[in-house]
C-alpha cells in the first residue's frame, strides 16, 4: 500500500470552533470517540475533548498516556493532555478548564441522560449545557484529500480481496466459510479489518438485505449477494456484488439486468448540487418500471468515512444536496424470497460535474 497523505487536523478544530460560535456557545465538550479521532487522531476507547476558542484540553485515563501523546503529536494537534487515573481526576481537569464557560455545547447523541445529569449537577454546575446535534458530523461530510485517499485505499484492498477469493464459490463453500476467507484476505492485504460484518447471502438468504453468513452451502443456480468493505487508518469502504452460480434462471437474469441498470442510473445522477432524493429516484424508477418497486426495501445509499453510515443518506425522505467531496454509496436492490436477492453497490466520490468511482471490482455476474 502506498504512503497516505497527511490530514490537516488543525484546520478541522478551527472549523468546529466556528460552528460552536455560530451556535452561540463558549466551548464544546466532544464525547463521541469517532469525532475525537477525526479532530485529534486518537484511536483509544476512552477520551473527552474540551474545545475552547483558543485551545483544547484532551482527557483520558492512564492506559492511554503514551498513546495519546504520540497520536496527537503525530497528527500535529496542539492540545493540553490531562491523563487522570480516576474519572474524578478527569472531571477536575475539565471543570477547571471550563470554569469561566457560560454556555457549554455537548453532543446530544454522544452522552446518556445519566451523563447529562452528572455534567450539569457535578462537573459543570455553573455552565448552561446546550445540546447540539451533528455539529462535528456536518463538518465531517466533506472529505479532504487525505480522507479520500484512505477510503480509496480501503476500496482497492476490497477489490483485490474479492478477486482472490471469488473462485472459491465454485467449490460450494458455506456462506460462513466464504465470508471468513474474504475477511482474512482483506486483513492479509493490509487493512485494519473489515468495515462491518461481511454479508454473504446465498439462494433464499440473499432476499434478506442484511443476511448474516450461515451454514448454508452455495449451490448451483444460486444468486449470491456479497456486501463487504475494508478499513484503512479508520476509514471504510463499502461494496456489494451479486453473482449467479452457473447460468441464472430467467427471473434471476432479469433481476440482475434491472438492478444493474438501476445502479448505473443512480451513479450517473450523482453530482455536486444534485439532491440525494433525486439520486434515489433515478435508481428507484428503473426498478419501479420493471414492476419490482415494492421489492426495493431500503434507501439507495449513504455517505461513509470513519463510520460506515454517515450523513447524508441517499434516500427519498432526505432533503439534502450533494456537495463536492461527499463520499456516498449507490446500492439499489431487488429481493424476492422465492428467487433470492440482487444488490449492486459502489462507493463514489462526488465531484463538481459527476462522480468518481472508488470501488472497481468487475460486475460480471456468472461464476
């Protein structure tokens, strides 16, 4: 894997500060670990980050003293690091830093009700806690060059891993056996791991959009849905391919043809300034016209990055425009219990005049 470009996390902190100020707050307590990673590079399992107008305070426990210093330093992040052996010590460090804060923004989707009561009553009794939703998530929607490079690297690993293990389908493996080989190949090729639990659905199991690999063996005449991704430096890829084991039945052949056309139509609709509901409509209309509208049971796609599902969703119910730098999936499907399922998915980078596919595995359909 080639060297990945660095990411400017200092600029990210400034963007978050501007968003905090726009919400009329004096400081921001970040508790969602994925957002802390995006801002600082820290990958541990326990941390909080207090973002003030001129500086930041990072707190964690003794397990992460050296890791935090190394990762924040490597990322070029300027922050005071306070390592507390107890939660009380971490509380005291944050409370002292926030002593003069009148309005403290918190992540509504990053704390429990019990934590909110503790913060208000014990940690920051003199501050007004202001619940915010998606403050950092909105900043994460547009990917920079370093993020795109990591997603592309993850996608390339997934492409290569699938090519390496695809011949195994001819040997009638169980779904679980094939998923294990694919997951192992992803790791062997340098990924951190998989983006999510790999989906392998053969025959009737393919009609379940999120089927989990089981002990059913792949058989001649099956449609096999394979939905998977790799993760590189925390960033996810996502791709689905559907294969027919031997010549497909007439209905299966039509399913493959229709979903393929729907996926191409969805990808062709992606561009900066286009509504996500319009992308969904472009893909969905092909399936509706084929008479299978009720068998397309999920949105057309979603954004991804450090998380496999990010905003915006590519759905008829979402009122959002794509912008240059979004990374989204296009994944229409048709699911017929008596015949199986077909889903085809690519991850694409939104550009000013269209999109750039990041997943490139061939879409040939017969094994």
